[in-house]
C-alpha cells in the first residue's frame, strides 16, 4: 500500500483547516449583528458539504494513484483504462504509463542482450580476460578461469600469468600502444604453446565526463597443434632420413649384387633375400612407429575423456604376449589388480604402453626367468616438475591413482645412460636392439602417452640384476574434483616428465 492511501487522516486535517476560518468569520458576522444566525449556519453547512465532496474526490483519486504506483512497482500493466477515465489528469497518467512500459521493455531488451553477450563470452573455447588500467583482472570467462583459477579475478595479472613478454605487451597497450601479439609456453600439466593477443579497449565516457582510462582485452589461442605439426614434419624428415639410410643402402647393395655377380648363385640369392626381407620389415616397423609417435605427440596436450579398467587391459596384453614369452622360456606373472580405481585414459594408447614395456622385458630378460607385472593402488602422481606447495596442490589426495610395474631379470643398465633413455632412436646397445627388431622408439612412445594421461614414468635398474619400469596414472576424477582441479592450474616452470633411477634404452 502506498503512502497516499496509508494516511487519509491528513485530508481530515486539511478539511478542518479549511472550515475553521469560515466558521470564525461567520461567527464574527453573527456577533456583530451583520448576519442572521440561520443564514450563517446555512453558509457553514454549504461550505462543509463542498469540502466533504472535495475530500471524497481527492481520496478517490489518491487511491487510484496509489493503485497505479503499486502496479508500476510490481511491473504489472498500470492503470486500466476504465479507471483512468474517472481520474483527474488521467491523460497525463496514461502517458506516464506508456513511457513506463516503454522503459520496462527497453530495459528487458538491454538485459537480454547483456545476458546473451555474457553467454557468448562464457561459451568461448579460448580464454578471454579484461584488465583495467592498473592491470587488475576485472572479467574472465570460464575457459580463462579453468586455466588460471577463480582467484585471478580482482588481482594483478602477474599473479596468474608470470610470463614477462605477456606482461610487457599488456603494459604497452595500457600505456596507449597498439594491439600486440605474443607467444608463450604453458609448461604444465603438459607443455602447450599459446598465442596471446592484447587489444586496447576504451569504454565510451558519459556526457560531460572525462574520457575513461584505457583497458585491455586479452585472448589466448592454443596453437600447440600447429607448432607440433611443424615440428613433426621436420623431425620425421630428419629421423626417417637418418634411420632409413642403413636399411635402404643394404637393400640397394643386395639388389645390385643379385642383378650382377650373384645372378646365378642360388645359395647367395636365398641368403640375400632373407636379409632383404629382414631389412624391409625393419623399415616397415620404423615407419609405423614414427607415424604412431607423430599422432601421439599431436594429441599430447589434450587429456583423454574415456575411462579404462587397467587390470583387464594388462591381462589382455599378457595373454597376447604369452606365446612370445614362451619362445624364450619366460613366464609372465601378474600380481595384484583387485579393487583398483578406473583410469581416465585412451584404452588403445594404454594398451600400447604396457605392450611396449612387457615386450621390452621379454626381449631383454634372460631366458628361463620371470617377468613380473605388479598392479597396485597409489596416490595420484604430482604434476611433472611441480615442487613444494605447487606439488602438494597438484597432487589431489582425494583422487586415488594406480601404478603398474614391469620387472625383468635381465642385464640392467648403467646409470649414465638414463638422461637420454626416452629420446628417439636412443639405444644402450644398438646392435642388440636392431638384432631383436627394435626401432629405438618404444620408450619415446611410452613417455608421450604417459604425458598425455598426466602420469609419470619411473625406472629402477641395477646392472646384472634387471630393471623395473613403473607407470603412475591418476584415477578417474569425479565431476566436482575435475572442476576444482581446473581452478588450481597456473603457470609454473616446466621440468622433464621422467624420474630416472635406472633403466634400458628404447626398444
């Protein structure tokens, strides 16, 4: 109820103030003998009646105005036309009602546009931020908050982005410079290359106000796939030309020999054809491994979305390699695997990881020994290269992980070879590796797949006793834990995703 309708006693007071001077004047005239008392009484009654009628009309109009104001306040259709015709000044109120309706309609359109703009910005795949003239982050879309955390809002940009080139570009734009474009590397959880675009933005100043300070719009675009494609092409040409040179030279030499001196030598032809078949098979395996490694590196920065039962996967790999192990009188034993959490990962790639590790153990283990595969629950591995507080933040204790160890009883390897163990084509014993059919890419493939799964590869080896390769993988996260984990990401210095305690060269 409005104030006009809530205080009708005010109109009583006004009526009394209007009748009091009239009564006093009439009483004075009667006392002086200039007016007959009956005439004075009739005049007073007439004035009182007129005042009562006026009070009734004013109260009626005040109630209608009160109802109108209540409708305006509640955003309902104000003042129905039949009532408006009975109100003094109804035309003016109808005009006000139309203006109010137009204002409400305009306001709803503006709110709808703002909501649509907000939805578009939030739905952008690329992170977007708005910083003010003091370099404080005022706005950030969901992609930016997932990358740097919710705590970046209302704080200096340097708290989240610690790259000096990016900060210098932002400062230059805020100082009145033109748009800038910078590339920088985000090392964790896997290395990614981002292109940062800093664009000046100056909001329109209100009428009569000074020009507003320049702000900056920062957008980040992930160009990791582009950079890796360029690097892959260069690496493929370099690696292929280096590794294919020897088998190609061998094939060319044998072909020339078979077409020349050994044309009619059946024994030499059979021996040379066997070697040529072996070299051709080696080239085929090499090309397949190079293509596989290229595909893995291309997707390394994207986290797999599926879930995998690692225990079942390891059992299938063991069953697949049992015949190969039996040929060397090696027994594969699987220990543990009960009540393990599922892993968020790519089943085909994880199969390739354990197939390479178990196959290596069979190749390099001594005959008539055992290869032991151990599966057990473990804490989720910390982010590669994270130390101190960052390591504790990056290792979610509520998300259990698993570790799978593959142990052989082979010759082991000296610790001096460990820093280069997972490099492409690195072999501790090149001649033995080639003789066993290795391409030198097995552990490189394992490393990149483990990196993509946000895991860790550790190696323990002792010369003369054997080696143990352990893959640490985080368990599948719950939706709430995924969101919290996204908020904890920030830029830190990178480090190799491999903990070396001993090992062998890539197969």
